[in-house]
C-alpha cells in the first residue's frame, strides 16, 4: 500500500565551484536575487520552486544536480522505495526548520532526494 504521494520536484541543488559567479548567473536566469545568501548555501525561491547552490558539492559531496521530490512522509517513502529495490544513501534527518531530507539510489544508480516539510 502506497502511504506516500509526491508533490513533485520542487527543490533542486546544484554544486558550484565559484559561489559568487554562480549566484550572478542564477540571479540573471531567475530574475530575482537569492532569499538565502550565505557562504555555504545560496537559495532562490522562484515560481514555487527552490533552487539551491552549494559550494564544492556541500556536505552531500554532490558532483551533479540533485532534485528533491517533496513527499508527506519521508520515512514511509524511503521504506517503500527500499522495499521496491532502492538503496538508502542518506537516511532521513532534520536539516533545520522542521525539514526532513533523505537520499536514495535507484537500481540504475540515480540519486533521488526526498524532502518533507513539517
């Protein structure tokens, strides 16, 4: 029984090597300045989506963009996905503000992010 449903991909993180240059490029693309602007993370909120820039791949060690599927229950979704053949890369944990995230790897090696706002 599927206890989780997705609200779609609303959050995408991009690893960047030069945060200031990337911030300028994404500001030009999105037509708005970042809402979160720090040395370890820059975040934009545009058209119902969150676009994040993480220098050096951030604590996740990202080497490519990571899309986060918004779900009502991260732990239930992780359980269902692992039962179906996915592997947990990063277990569900709180990243602040009541937001839970987890990452799983599908059978083909694709990294999928899961996000729950409480």
